[in-house]
C-alpha cells in the first residue's frame, strides 16, 4: 500500500502536486498505466484525465482510481482556478474512500491563487475574472461552488487560521461529520496550519486542494502537529540548484490555449516556434501533426529548440472550430488538435529523439505521453520554478527522457523561455 495517493483531473496538475511530495524526499511516481503494472513508490499519483469529461464519467474515474490504488492518505487534487468537475469528483472521492472530514483548500499562493473570506482569487482578482473570464465559473465563492455537494459545508477563515494549528485542530474535531471544511488561505503559513491541524485529528481525512496544500500534507509516521513531514521539510529558503548534463535537443509541445501560455510562446524567438495548422488538424490530425513534426526535426537539427504550439495567436483555436463546423466534423475540435500534437511527438521520436521534453496543457500532455507508450513519470523533486516540476519518463520510446510540465495558466511571460534555457544548461532547482 502506498503512503499517499494523489488523484488529479489532468496531467500537469498531477505533476505539480506529486512534485510537492517528491521535493520532500518521498519516492513519487505518476502512473500512466500499461501492461507492466504498477510502479513501486511512496506516493502514487494518478491522472484521471477527467477535467472535460461529463460529471458521471468524472466521478466514475475518481472511484476507479481510489479503488485501484489503496493508500494511507488520500489527496484529491483540483485545479487551482477551480475548473473541471469540482463537486462530482469531490463527492465521489468522499463516498469511495469513506472519509468523514474533508479539508478543502484550493489556494496556491506561490502562483497567485489565494482565498479570502470564501472568495477564490487569481493575482488578487476573483477567479471568475481570470484569463479574461474564460474558465466558465458562475461564482468565485467556495461555499456557493460547493452548494450541490451531498455534504454540508463549514467555513474556516484566515482570522481563525491565525490562531494556530491547535485552534484549527479543535475546530476540525468539533465539526459534525461528514462535512467539507472550506478554508481560506493567502499565505504558505495558512496552508501549513491547515495541514498540521488535519494531521492531528481523529478519523479519516480527505485532503482536497491544488499543489499548494500538497506541499504541507503530513504522511504517516509524522502525524504530530509538532513534527515536519517525513523527508526534507518545506522551506522558504532559496532553492538549491543541481547540475546535470545540458541537452542540445529540447522538444516543446504547447497544447494550451490559455492567454498566459500564448503570451509565453509569443515571447520566444520566432525561429523557435512552429504553429500547428489547427484548421488542417481538424480535417486530418495525423497529417497536420506530421507536417509540424518535420519542421520540429529541422529546428532540432539546426541546434535550436523546437516549440510546437496549437495556438500561435489568440484566434487559432476559433479558426479551427470554424473549420470543424463547416466540415460537419462530429469529433471535438480539441480532441483532434490533441491527436495532431501527439503525432508531432511520434514523428520527432521516430526520426531523432530529443533528450528533453517540455509539455504545457494537461490534456495534450497526456496524449503525447501515451503516444510514446510511457508507463509513468518518476518525479525527481526538482523544478524550474514553483508549479513547473521536473521528472523522467518511465518506459516506452521516451524512457529516461527529462520531462518538464507546466499548467497552461501558470508562470510569467518568461516562464517557457526560462524552462528551455535551464533544460539546455542542465540546471534544475531542488526545493
């Protein structure tokens, strides 16, 4: 039995939450399945790939993951901007695990996600306004978003958190169970207080949060509120850097249409960037992917990074949707673009495999890795920056390749450029 199971709804979220355990010394592996079975680990991370699924399918995927990978501690990872099947997946995790106390804290202060007075914020603005309001949320208020849950909601404010772990332990212990305790948090210390208190209460606790809370969750053998988690403790000190051989060939597949990722791709040298013909991908994904893959091979042969993006500009995806509508295609446009991006990786790895792979956009990332027959990802505890973890591919045609992932909405304008520079230099932070 694993010491912890992390269940995420997309691959980049699975990576950044699993990283928070790996950075503390726990052997952490993201399982991608396959014929060879499960990979040994302290922390098992599973991507249900259910963010865009129907509520019923998402709930079933969570149930299946929890049943397949028994663990002492269960962490339900959710999107830090609250996208996806929030309530169906949380309720499924509660029902399947039998947990009677659910600690819900989606804040990730290091990436600008905070919660104050029940309102979830991105860079200080309500999450409903983030990224030009494209996430589709009806409310930024946590209790409102959880209204449809089967379970009652209890709120925990920042003022209460300031009283310390023991006061929060008493609050949690006094809650009539089962219940979901929706927690504010605007600083790392708030998340640490929540995790310390939850580790000290009696009963079965389900942790629900982004990668922010994962950093502080105590695993078995360290349940006292006076103890740090087993392994190296979270630190606010400057990260240590490790040197590894730099890599001449880095393939980037950017499958996110988030405005933040588009901004980051735009900041790169133009001769690094290859725009996938998204309109062609709707009609013939494999041909479009092979064409972009051939261009990527040329870039790599010239000693340059190859950055293949599905959204070279803000209107690319809309043009692809228009093409799909005109062609009467039944398959989702996004699904076809993901197939095309997977074909990019297939084309490149069949010709001249790069030593490093950088993926942004969770749905396309998992499609690429499955195309390469990967069994899993070993998380090494290193990161380019917070929320941008490093691992190595396990199994398949990219076995042993250094992998970096990034959620579409994470980072600054220079994040992708910094990632590529660090991969080529061979310097990775260990927190």
